[in-house]
C-alpha cells in the first residue's frame, strides 16, 4: 500500500472521529424551565414543526446561555410555571394529587419572523429519537434580525423576552379561548398610543411584567422611568389624556399595575393582580380593577391613591358604580390553630422545631445539589460534600434536642402546630416520592445519568420521611390524633364545597351509576369482574358483584 493511500485513510479516520466527537459534544438547549426551538417544517396537521436547538446552533447557544444567567428571566419563568401548577391543582378533584409537571417556556429562534408570543397556535416538536410531540402551549418567537439585538441597552433584550413570557402567563390565567380579541393584534403599537381597551390590557400586562421582573421601568426604548413618572398619561401636546383614552393606553395600564405591585401598603400586589385576572377573565383593565377591589377590599385606600395620581386627579376608583365586596369562598375550618390549650405556651419548643426544619431543608437541598452539580456553574462537589456532612450532623443534633423537648413538654398547644407541620411534610414527601418513581419508570434504561439522579432523589425522600416520622412518633399521642381528625374534617369540607359548587352549574357532584349501568360503569364492572374471575379466592366479591349486576338489569 502506497504512502499516499495511508495518508488519505488517516485523514478520513480523523474526519470521522471529529464528526463523532462533535455529535457527542452537542448538547440540547432545553431543560425543565426553558426549551429553545428551531423550525424544521410542518407536521401532518399543518402545524409548525420544530427540532430542539443544540449547542452547535451557535447563535441560539449564545442567547440561551445569556438568558439562563439572567435573574429577571428566571423569575418570570418561575411565575409562568407557578400559574401552570396552580391550574393543574385547580383541575384536580378534591382528595387527589396531581403529578403533572408545569410546562417549560418554549422559545422559537426565528429569522425575519418578528418578535411576538403565539398564544393561539399549536405546534409539534421532534425529539432526538424521531418521536413527535404536539403542544397546545404559548410559544415565544424571537427574531434574530430584530433591532433590539443592536441596541446599546443590553437589558432591553432581557426585558423583551420577559415581556413575551408575560403574554404566556396571561394566556395561562385566561385559557386560550377566553383571551381578549382585538383588531389591533399584529398591528404596530407603542407605550403611549391610544388603541382600544383590549389591546391596552394585553400589552399593558406584558409591559408591566417586563418592568416588574427586570427593574427597567420603561417600555422598549422610551426614556428611563417612563412608567414611574406617569409619562403615558399625557397626550403629545402635553395635556392629560381623558379617562377613556387612559384605559386604551397600554403604557398607562402598565403604570397602574406597577404602582399596585410596588405600593408599600399592598402585600403581594403582583399575585393579587394575577388572581383578579384569572377570576374575572376581563377584557378591559377597568373590569380587572373592579374584580381586584371586590376580592381585596382592604386595598381600597391604596387603590384610590394610585388611581388618583395616575389619572391626574380625574378619578380615584374604577368606573361603573359601587363594587360589591366578594372576598371569595368561605374558608374551611382552620387546622393551624391549636385546640388543646391546657399547659403553657412553650415558645422555645416552637423555635427549636423551626431551627430543625430550616436545617433539614438545607440538608435536603445540599443532597440534591450533589445529584445535580451541573445546575451550578463552577460548583465544587467536594465543597458541597463538606457542607452536607456538617449540615447532617447539625440536623441530628437538633433532632435529638427536639425529641427530648417533646417528651418533656407534653400536652402544650405548640405541639399541635408541630404535629400539623410534620404530617404535612410526610404527605408532601410521599407525593414527591411517588412522582419520582413514575419518572424513573418512564426513563429509558440507557439514560443512566438521569436514572442515577432519580435514584438519589428517591433515597433522599426515604431519608426525609424517616426523619420526619421519627420526630412525629415523639409527639403526644392525643395531640397527634386531634390534628389527624382536623385534617380529615378539612378534607371532607373541601369535598362538600366542590360538590356544592359543581351542582350549582348543573354538573353531577360525583359519578352516578344508574340502575341500568351506563356504558362507563359497565366497562369498569366488566374489567373488575374479569380480574376477580382470575383470582379463585375472590368468590365472595364475585358473588356480590354479580348480585349488583342482576339488580341493575331489573
């Protein structure tokens, strides 16, 4: 064989090696919080089809790293997923747990597409194994040719993404079918433009979210602090806008929302605004304000101050007359108020328990850090291990002191608060343990790194459950029974409330199998009787079911 042939073969082998190394090194730009997408075509239904971007998509990789390090982006993603989790909880029947995880924020890296949030569309994503997954979720579209990328103000880029994610939050709060509709959608608009009430609410909410999570209190490239300076309440000639014009101006809507969120006498203003929008599904800001004051009347004085200043003293309350106060459904019986009042109030015991809980939470987080070192850039496993060992010894020390204190101070009412917390902890741990088992079972066997991490989490949940149970076993027995009965009463109350609410809307409170056995009940019966027939020891149950079926056929 000639020297030239050997040289050619060597080049071919090196090329193949480099190709394989590059393929192995490529990492998907996706995690539980954010997924970057590149358009690849359309699916069988005509919806857009995407592939997940990888580290080989150089521009996408740079943007992904930039956003992943930005605090404002991470906070708005948490809010986006919290709304998703709340929706899942609201759709879960009383007495059941929901194991569905919140969806990540999907971000399409586009070219000549424009920058917007497609909250109406459906799209598909093809994974690395060729499987196609279809989503009915809001999707942020970032146009790499948008002028914002050339802006000297780098925070404008982050605020733009946060703004678009804000649209997704609103879509999650309302649902796709209940989102406000307006002919202004897709048309040019800006902060002080007078459009209509629907667009002012849609864009005003997103502008507010962009300011809330980035601290950049202006819109796009407008002058700094335009929102806090109430700049959008004025016309171009310097005269104040009318009441009607204010409610049709997105910048003014964002201004009022920001003042509500930042007002010193309003607690959790951001969360209250979201809840008011979710409950009202309002298509204009005035209706949102009315719902807000009906649910949170304690903020009435602050709202008068905000509206008076923002409207330049034209009005200080929402339009439409008096507001009927409706703070919400009556609260269920409290379970965090002690009923055993004999004995002294040992605050030292409660302080010791709080120290134990705090140390246990820190230890659990360190255990998770060891399983997910890649979450933290520059993390040193040795340092995490050292801190974890110290924290474990601290937890054990506090545990022994707490158990001794519980045994010495029985029948005091703080024990009931401790018992309530411990039982809550054990229930949450069981839920997370079961959810992790399901994730482990669904993970492909060859994905060893993920399965290994899930195993570590399962071991952690077992350890945490054991620790909580050890302390619970030392709580006074009568106190523990009292708390357990309270929890059962609370659950029954929730179920009755749900059944009452369902019946008011003509929805049956619970599944009803009539005497004729409808189709769903018949299918369930057949499956059950079939399983019993396989089991020769189930004669009594089999006989009872067959008698039930005979009654239904009469």
